[in-house]
């Protein structure tokens, strides 16, 4: 018998003896190849990558200068720590003087606010929202420490505080509750009937408020605002006008030879890139008589001394 015939016989005998083992090995190998092919061709879901950048503006991707990032964080941290510990006077002393004068004229006023937001200790995170000149507007999300308290019988709520940090020659100035700045003004408008002084402008993140004094120079009653007309007081912002937002309970009805002081608020975001150009009184009514009764309104207008409007450039 030739040598190659003997080899063939040996191979046949091997397969007959170990055919079950060989079958298992072949099946296992086939399964491995199939699984590998499946995994190779299976689509891998994209996992969103989020990066927390607390000093990059949400509005336009501008970044707070690197040298201010740590001082700003430390200032916010210090204020929040005082609030958490109910150290009201220390928290009050961190606020910019203009913010205190405008929003919280006493420590007790801030104490009431802090107690409302911090009934217990809170955690927080900060995010720069907007950069306007040397003012850095942050939104500070204040929430319960769920690691400490859990969420048993409790909703997952948070409060968002708008803080402004202004960098000037005296250092960083902290404003809270949306306060940005207060500006003194010396704008005067006068005619035969009225003298209007625009004395101050208070800028919050989402509004502007003008403090005005208005003198009635006549012997007649003058009405500028009584909520009976659609747009009695507005501001002009370029091609837009904005209606006064705090008309309710803020009427401007001036007796003869009297002066009244009012705060006139309007919706306007500090980072909208626009400048307020005019304060507009659309419906000035110099009247012989005024009852405040809508049933008499038309008769009183028909008998008016003068009806006109006045624009004040600011």
C-alpha cells in the first residue's frame, strides 16, 4: 500500500473517531464569526458630549476674561455661602451700593428675600448668560441638595437668580435679582403746561425704569396716564416702541400747580443691542374737569383745554 493511501485511511479514522468534537468546534467557530460580523456592522449610537463652560456666554459664545473667572466665582460663592448660613449682614455688605439702594434698602429687606429662597441650605451652579461691556450677567440655578435630602415626597424644583458682576476701577460690583446698574440723568422737557425731569434710570436685565418728576404748571388738571387709552406712555427703541409695563396703580393725574414723582418701567433686555432713544407721552390731556368715570370720559375730552403728545429725547 502506497504511503499516501495510508495517510488518507488515517485521516478517515481520525474523523470517524473525533467527528462529534470536530462538529462542536466548527459550530463554535461559525458562531464566533457571525457574532463578530454582527458587532462590527452594528450602528453605535452617538452619545452626546456635553461640556460645562460656566464662563462662556450662552448668548454669543463670548468668554469672560480668564483673569476675572476665579474672582467672579469666588464672589458668587461667598454670597451664596452667607445666604446658606443666614449671615444676612455679610451677604448685604457684598452687594453693590446701587443694588442695595434700589432693590434692598435695608438688611431686613434682604433677609426676607434670602429666607424665601433659602428655607434650607441649597446647592447651586453658575452659567454666564451674557456679556455687556464690562458687565457679566450670570444665571445662578439654586436647588435642593438631593444627595442630602433625597426626593421623597418632594418635587425637583429650582430657582434661577440673575446676578450681574461689573468690573470697574473699584473692583467687582455684585448685583442680584436682575439688577445691573443705576444711572443719574439730567434730562428736562418743558412746555407751557408741564415740566418733566427724568432723574434716574434703573437697568435690570430684562427692564428699564425711569424715575421722573412731573410739574403741572397750569390751573387745570392734567392727565398723562389713567389706563383708559392703549399706549399712554411708551419708550422708543429705534424702529420699535415698548409700552409701559407697570401702569396698574401708577396713574399720572396731576392737580393744578402740583408735582408728582413716578417710576415708569418698560420691558427691555440689557443685551438686545438696542438703545432707548425717547420717552413718549402719547395722550396728554389738559382738562377743565376730570372725574375718573368712564361714562364721563368723552364729555371731558370734548371740553379739554388741550390734547397732545410729547416726546422726550433721552
